[in-house]
């Protein structure tokens, strides 16, 4: 069974044009090595699928969260249709195992690369839209993304690492993080970027990825982790204190540092102890 037939069976959809679905699985690196073996790579289908996915997710979020304003709906959508979010959806159908990759791309772990998985997922959505129409494709996308669509988490937990880092730095210094390219290697279709993020005049995180955006997101994630460790060390918290890094970050971004919270708790405890001794 070919990859397109295997995917159609996995999806449980009445796919009619297996050739179109197979094109959605063809990465440009594979076509470069097998020029006459496919009708083309998947980038045109990716272009179409991007619109299909965004519309389906937007409509579903609009219906599922009637009390959300435009800003929160946009945040929820971004968390689903981001590179990381789409790669997560691709993982649910094990799409990476079926993508046709060139030998070099496969050897470099392309089947696990979030940007490649996200692009292939959009291409599959585009192919299904052309083959089955809007309604069948929409229902499939909504069912696949149901856990994210029904998530009622507050907006801050849905924001990207870059957004959270920028909000933190602007709140504390009024400045934005500065992303610097350390290295960019490889041909255009196989680029690898290495980017460092600077905050308050010091490097705080390094990330790598096949695009600047992906590498910047990875660097922002490392920077947030570094900030959490610094706050935990300053306040005497550890990983076993029953309070994870996200909670530490939330306390700090709410305008109260973990150290202040700890000091307040200690002061309250001391006051209670003094009252007990006086009463005794």
C-alpha cells in the first residue's frame, strides 16, 4: 500500500483522488531526487491548505467560545495554527511516517521537524478540500483539533513563547528582545538558522530551526526557561517546591515577584507565631 492509500485509510475519509493526496506528501527534497515520479511537490497545496485550516479553526472557535473577544479568539487560533500546533495535529495522524523526503532531509530528522510537519499537514488539508469539498474537510479538521478547540484556558497560557517573552521585557524594561542570527547554513530549501536572543544587554537563549521564526521561537523558549530558573534561585524555590516554572513566571508577570510572595508568607507566619506565644 502506497503512502497516500495508507493515509486515506488512516483518516477514514472517502478519498477519490489518491494522486492529489500523494502530492500533498511530496516534499521538495524528494522531488529533487525523483523528478519524474510525481506531479509536483506539496507547496502549492500547502498554500491552499493554510487558508482552509485557518477558516475551519476560526469558525469552530467562534462557535465554541461565544464570550471571547476578538483578541482572545485570535490568541486561541494562533495556538492551534502555529507551527507547533499544526505539528501536534500532524502527529495525531502519524503524518511524519508517510511524508516522501529526500535521503538527506530524512537523515537530518525531517520527519520530526515541526515546520515540515506543519507544512505537510496544510498540504493534506488543501488536497482534501479539492477532492472532498469544504464540509467534509472542515468536519475532519474540527474533529481532529477538538481538544484544542474546547480548551478554556486563559489567553496568557495560549500565547507563543515570543509573545510571552516580549510582554515580560516590555513590562520590566520597556524594551523588546533582540534576536541575532549567529549562523545560517545550508541551501535555500534546507536552511538551518541558529539565533540568539538578547535581553537587557545579555544573551539569554539560543535556538535552531529551518526558518528564522522557528529558531526565534526556540530561543524565546530557552530564554523563558532561563528567567524562570533565575527567579526560582532568587526566591529560594526549587523544582520540588510544588510550584512549577509557569507559576513562577505568572507571579512575576502579574507584578509580584516570587521573592516578594515568599517574604509576605514568611512575615505572616512570623506574626501568627508571635500571636500564639503572646496568647500563651
